[in-house]
C-alpha cells in the first residue's frame, strides 16, 4: 500500500513549545495529520487523551512523562507512542550546558544510563554523574527536584540535565545550573516512521476481506413441516433473519441454496460488531426464534480467494465441533473458536512442529487432530479427564477415545492420575492428566 493512500489522524499531546517543532517533522509525512492538544500543565495529558480517543487513529506524546500521566485513559485498541529521550538530544544538552560552565559533575533524570555512557565516550568527556533511577512523571516532580538539590549540596559545581521543563523551571528558580533535555527532530522522525508503519499495518488489517459461510442444519430445516408452503415460509424467515444479521456487519449476503449462505464484509467491522470475536448472537437468535441450528465459518484474508478458502475450512471446523457454533480461520491459517466461548481454542490447520509431527506419527493420530484435542483439553481446564471426557470433546466413541489415550500413554503425552468409581457396580474408570514437563 502506498504511503499516500493512507490518511492517519495523529493526536499529539505535550507542552506548548512543541507545536512548530513537531509540525516541521509532520510536514515530511503528508499522509499524517497532527491534531495538537497542548498545555504546559502535565496533568492535562489525561484530559486531552479522553478528548481525543475515538477521534484519532493513534496518539503521540511528546515524552514518557505525559504518556505515563495519561496511560490509564488510553484505550487498549488505540496505538500509542511517545518520543523517547536518546543520545541525539543529549549531545545538544551537553553542548549548551558546556557553554554555561565546565562539566565536572552532572545529575541526570529521564534518560537511560547506556545513552549517557555512549555519549560520554563518544565525546571523550571525563565528567562524573549521578542518575535518578526511577521513572519521571507528574506525581514525583518534587522528589526529582529534591534529588538534584541533594546532589548540588554535596557538589556545588554540579549541573543538572532534566527531562521535564517543569523541573528545569524549579531548578532555575533555586539558582541551579541546568539544561532541559529535549528530543531532536531526528528522534521525532524515527518515532513517526514507527507510528506510520504500525498504523498503516493496522489499517490494512482492518480492511482485510472477511468471508463468511453459514450452513443451516438440514434436520432442523425439514423438521415438522408437512407442506411445501410451510417449508418455503420457514426458508423465507431464515433468509430474513440472516439478512438482518448481514446488515449489522455492512455485509453482502448471498443464498447458495436453501441451506447455505455466504456473506462478505471487512475485518474492522467484523471485529467491532463481535466485540473482538467474543459475541455472535445470530446463533442464539436463530435457535430461540426459529429453533434452527447453524454452523458458521469465518475466513480472513487479503484476497477474496484466500478468505473464501479459509471460510470453507472454518465451516468444516464448526461442523466437526458439533455445529451450533462459529469458527474463524485467520490469514496465518490458525483456527480460532468457538466464537462466544470465554476460552476458545486455537490450533493450526497444518502442523509443521517437528516434535508434534513425531508424536502424531508414533501415536498413529493426525497431527492436527492431536493438537486440536490437546487444545480442547486445556481450554476446558481439565487438569484430569477420563476417556468419556475425550470422547465427548472430540465427538467420537468411547472405544476410539480409549485407543487414543493408550497411544498417548505409550508416547508419554499423558499419564494415569488415578481412578474413579461413580457407582457400586462396574469397573473403576482411569483418570488421566497431560504431562506438562515433557521436553
């Protein structure tokens, strides 16, 4: 995707002085529009963050202090960046400080020690230094000032390089020589390049094609309908419900036949409506209003062919799980589902892990089925499970479950954890657990 094809609104939060400085850097990135919210009051960073969220594609803070001040107000899904203080800004600060007095001892805050060491060696300077080791933010400004004061009292010839204008102003009022460490245009340009890459990739993912396949359980479709008219009315009601579902996603719906439907939308809309793959109310709605069971497969992809193919695979997973559920196959061929469950399972459509392939070969079980079975056991948080549990989860007979568990015992995937006896009659049942320390 060409850079000029993407328009990104960037909320810029920081002190008043940064506007012209930052604007010169933004002028190099025509696809980004800065929306400035500036104040010399550090506490305003939280207020501006609340105001801008929902209006911008990402947030950029002038430094770590305003970012830390506002981070509790930043939505998880909103990309956020701050301009770090690095060596380039330190060169400038040392140069300006050296013009004021000779550099014998310097007290630093807000910059990491490795940058100080690298810069000192690069300039072949011999000054000693003290470093405030904690993060600098709005709540500990006075503590930082006290730190610098204590250094000055022990060494009256010392100077300060500080990361905050507020600290610089307080030190100047106290008569302590200091220099405010600011980011350089180089630092800002680097972070804008990162911001552009991250946000562009996010926008590309949001515009990915989502292809959905819906299958109506034929047994529930034909049930209790004696006449053709009744059946056609039921088919019409199904289509109407699915059409309402598609409209919520701004999707295009097509009926392939009476039992199969496809829809197309984009990933950003799908993620928002499903609340991040947590909710797919169509399943319960169809069951409640029409007593119909559905299987839904969702495919992600950068092309219609890729997403359509993945949707077909996802539908197979939903049907294999027992129906009345939805599964997703992503562009990386990972399976995710069922949608609507608190702890869905995730497994690959194909397995390339050498160890798992080896285990599958030894146990005589398909590698994908092996990983899927283990994922389902872990998803159900079954620290201990029986052959009946495995049979229920995989939709197989007890006999097949026993065969699988015996194969897993032989290759040390599981171990016998004990036995249980539910009734006075019958043999005790073995209880198994996964061996977690297997290398």
